[in-house]
C-alpha cells in the first residue's frame, strides 16, 4: 500500500484542474483496499475512489482519502459456444482494454473505443456510445464494501443499470439487506470495484445504427465491416469531434442527453423544427443536449478560463494551463449558465454527467 500526503491531483483529472488530495493511496490489488480498511488512521475517514479522472470536476482540495485505482490485468476467463467472458482490472485504461480484446479475437466492445477513463469506472457510469452501452456487454464485477471490508460480486441486474446510471451513483439506504449489503439502490461511496467481466456474444454482429457509422460504411463501400473497421471508424469520428484531454483539458460530454415524452417533443418541434431527437425503445424521445446548447448560442463561448468547445457544444474545456488552469468553480459557473439558458428557451433541465467533487 503506497500512501502519499498532500498529493497533486492535476495530473489525475482530465480537466487539468489544480487541486490536492490530503491523502492518496495507490491501490494496486484488492489487498491494498483491505490494508486501508485495517489501518487505524485511514479506516474511519471518508473515501473517494479515483479512476482515470475523466468524469470529475474538482472544486477544491479533496479531504476524503483518495483511493487511486491502479489494479491491472486482462484475461479470458471462459469461452462458451455463446460468448467470450473477459476480465480486466479496475485500473486498466478503458480504451487499451477495448483494443486488447480485438487483438485477442474477442469482438464486441469496438463501438466503445476511445471513451476516456478506466475499466472500473465503466459500470459506474454505464458508459455508452454509437448504439452500445456497457450493460449490453456486461457479465459481472467484483467489489469490496468500504465499511465492512467484505468482498462481493454483482451481476447486471444487481448493478441497476440505467442511462449513464448504476447503483454506484446513488447513496446507500440505511437498512442493510442480505450479506450486509445496503438494501435497494445505493452503493455510492460505499464500495470500490476491483475487477469487471464482460460477456462478448457469439456470433459477433456489427452495431451500425448510428448515422456517423452508417455514413462511414457507405463511404468505404463495405457491406459487412469487421469489428476492427468499426473500432477504427469510431476512433476517427471521436477524434474529429472531441478534443484530446492531453491537449485541451475536458471531461468529455458534460451533460446527459435529456429524454422527454412524445407530447413534449411535439411541442418543442412546433417551435424548433430542426431539433435533433431520437425515439427510444420505451416510447420516450431522447434529445441531443449538444444541439440544445448550440441553439442557445453557447458554442465557442467562455466564462473565465472555462469554455464551450467550438466543434461540439456538449463539451466544456479548460482554456487555462498549468498553474493558471481553470478552476472547478469556473467550470460549474459556465455549466449553470448553460443550464439556465436551455431551461428558459426549451423548458428542459440539463443534468451534468461528471461528478462534482
């Protein structure tokens, strides 16, 4: 267990916000988690789990003990006639894991290429892109209860997946259920994920429903693209639309795409016929948050050192650098101004994706 005091967090959040952790523990195995919980000084303190830092906005120094997840490892657990079951450590870089599965001949995650962050964060956020969500490829995960130290395993149903949502994003209820785990929907701040397993179905079928991917397929003149071709197309599309955090600090898509009823959508279309919208399987309509923000004139605008990316209004960026970086306060001031504009024009409340710390 490696413990650091007054540790800088600027290198560990993709927004590049300058902040420090009072205490940071580098977690490289499940044993390190148990060591923290057995430590008389660390055990009683609140904990904050840090993966790739690609989905957080730091608004100040972090007082809880930061558990920086660095558990590595990738392996094929099982192969059946219907699927490959692949496991990865929570500290593995997500994109590297996706690339590795393809190299090993286990397709299925290619639509999720180039999503920033770590494997351990993928089920927390139920990450998704280009027609595939993590829940579509999820098998199970291993985690440790940060109160009792008890290890446990969850399947997809127990994770309570929703749109960019899971049990790990909700506070635990006070009542404990079986095995001492919180009853109902809530493991937020209560558990740390150590390993995740993915079920990659056989036979593999390409997911090409998104317009950008279909356009690439038509341009290439390929009737049945391979998983590697889809991976390459997704990487090209994302790089063209989204800034590289290593060059321009950001946390990816800052707002969730809101959903409305068909009646609400009809009302909005009557006022704004060009609004980008997608029908969902449950009958609701998903609206493109980036389009709503752009329609309110925010693309390219800045407040302090926080800006809206010129190529994609859904992405907020860091216009500062180094010691002169954007602050979390500036980012949230900009975010709230955007929320106000969208609500005043469309009557829709945008919900941020990143966790505000």
